[in-house]
C-alpha cells in the first residue's frame, strides 16, 4: 500500500494513524533534549516546525505507541512523562495587542481545563502564565515543557505597523 504525503498536516498522531509518509526526525528530538535546556527553532515557512513541535509534545507526553519503528522508540524513557504547556498562534489575526493577549488567555485557559488545575482567573497574563507553570509542577512533580508555535505570527500580521509589531513582540 502506497503512503500518502502529509501535505498541510501538522499533527503527528494523524500522520502515524492515517499511515502518511513520515521522515523520522526523532533522533534530533533526543539530541536536542539531551544537549540543550532552551531551544529556539527557526526554519523557513512550510518547513515542518509545527509538526516537529507536535512530535516533541507527543514524546514528552509519553505516547509511546505512536513511535513504534522510529529511532526514539527504544531510546526514550516512556515511563517518565512531562506536562506540556503549548502556546499556539496558528491561525487567527493578530493585528492588535488585544488579539495577542486574547489568544494567550485562550491557550492558558485550555491548559487549565485540560489538566484540571485550580487557578483563580487573573487579568495579568504574566501572573497567570507563572501560576499555570507552578500548578503543573506541583500537580505532576515534574518539569514543565513549554512549546510555542508560530511565535512570529503576531509580529508578521502587522509588520508594516512598526509600533503594533513592537508591542506584539
């Protein structure tokens, strides 16, 4: 059976379960995790950053069944899972700072609900972000993995308006 190309698909689970072609990059995930604490990935558009981040998320969440036959399957400690805080700017329109704040608020509220965290609402995003991280650490007694996808979209959406782009940054 021929495998299809995963054009426009950025969800690792979908690629594996729907039998799409997947070029195994899990060796690089392992290398990044073992050798670095903070990682900034910058690659051209349509180069697979979102899929790579989703794959990293699945690794840290311990979804071993998705990695059968891939490099990381026999080299990762699947018993050790980590809470993942994923901030996502995919889609949406970020031509104002309020839109950026709203998306961040949405992301954090989704994480709070997903992990059933008891955190009082706070309008200050920095405080809320810190509380979410601390609540995840306390609940899971584990380091938190923070992934940010399409980090540059709030800047690119208003690139001709320098003041707004600077504020969004």
